């Protein structure tokens, strides 16, 4: 395990090798260890890998030195390392082509088959904006979602605080090394989040604070959840970047409208006007759009009894994947290895057979 993690980590320290290229290499070579044992000529045949990248892979001494240092730090400080091929790597994130190749996690592994929502907004949150966060999370609490945000001033930290106040699990996504909570004033809240949730970053330990890394961090916030809510946002900023990324990832985007004279409402009003986000004014609106039901609402529903003989082999694979969960079409495609175009036809057939139902947000479940 140590050698495997070392090779995985070393790949992330190679210059000229990004997340997309790294995944192409894994697909072509089979494992991180095999990549380092592959000849220059064969490496250059991998899509997206040219002569410069192949030289970087072969001249890997410094990458392994850095990887060993990071690995030792993680072992000593109980930091979990999740490579994108690991089973415990978050499934929502795994669906993205540009997802981080490896993530550093302090706290608890992110559970599967749970509802995840990202809540973001301006760092200069108004009193009304903070009240909206509190109200919406309180209304979402019966659905027991996991709250994702970025630990920043303003709306982000309010989302974490209110999640904790309502006994909800929450994760903070960082743009620094795992040991550096930024801003530092939020360290006590971050510590409380570790009880049931955690902190997550794609950056190695001792990575310094760098403003240029924050936009990249936003793709993780958008990618980890089935939906993103923008509470307050100015004309520009990280919250809007997150909203556009969520839209590009085919996730639901929600926004709370505001007074036309309020500069913190400009961004929300614009993404609603341009059909990037759906207008919501309550947690109940969000639950409705996402098709969420509370435990009490679902407890009386009797599951469908399935007979394998009634379905094709591909239909049966899909039914087994659904189980008792609500699963996004991208995740079904990834796990079943059925292309989206063909999968859509099979899902429609299963709907006609009255076996599954289509839910908001391109998700499906057994009827």
C-alpha cells in the first residue's frame, strides 16, 4: 500500500502532468507503478502526452522525494489520501474529467448514497444573507443533507456554522495544504467539523496560501454536490465561478434573488435572469426541485419486487446499481460502463416497464 500510494503521489508532483493527462496515463498503463516503468516511446503514444511530459515522467527523482515527504506527513497526522481510482474517492467528484487526481482528507470519509449540497456566496455577507443561510439550512435539516462550502468569510462560514447548529455533517474545501485553515480565525469551527465531517484539499501539505488556487478549489465545491446554492453574490467572484462550474457539470444551480439596489444581489439576479440558476426562496423549494423526501415520507413505500428473468442483462445491471438510492445518470453510466446515449434509451424502457422513476436533476431511483 505504501509503494502504491507513493507512486500515486509522485504522479501529482510531476511538472507538465495535469489531472486529465494523468488519468489518460492510468487508462493506458494500468497503474501508477506501470507508468514509471513504461518507455519514453510508449508514453508518447498516450493521448495528450508529448516528449516534454514523457521526459518529466522519466526524470522523476524530485517527484518521488516530494511524494515521500508528503506521505510521511499524512501518516503521522492521520490524513487520508484518496486517489481517484480508490473506492472511497467521492463518487460525485469522480464523474468529472478535471477532478483532482488525489485528495487529502482530514476527518471522515465522505459517505455514499447521501444528499450533498454546496452553499456559497459573497465574503461580505449581509445580515439578511446570513439569515437566509440559517433559514434554508434549518428547512433542509429534515432531509439530512451534507453541506459543502469553502470555509471563507461570509456565506461560506455561515453555511458551516448553521450545518453544525442543525446537527448536519459538513465538509470544508480548502485551497491550501491540509494543515492550513484559511482564514485562521475559522480554525475552531473547522475543528468542530471534523467530528462527523472533515476538511478536504487537492494540495500537498505545506502548500502556501496563493489566491490563484482558489478558482480551482471552486470546481471541487461544485463537483462534490448534486446542487449548488448561491445565497448572495456580487457582479463577480468565486461564488459565481462555482455556479457556472456546477452548470457545466450538469448539476442543479439555485440562487436567492435580491433587491435590485443591493450589490450583493447582482450576481444572483444575473444567473437567474440568464437561466444559469433556478430561483428559490426556501429550503423547501430546493427539496422540491431535487425530489428529496424525508425519512418519514419514504418509510411507508414498499420496494418493487424484481425478477431477473424479466429484464435484459444491461437493465438488470442498472437496477442493481440503483438499489435503494437516487443515482445521477452520469454515475449510472460510469459504474455500468454504458454510454449515455444508449443508457438514456434503456432508462426510458425501464420507466415504461414501471420499474424506475426519473427524478429532478437527472437522477433515477427504483419505483
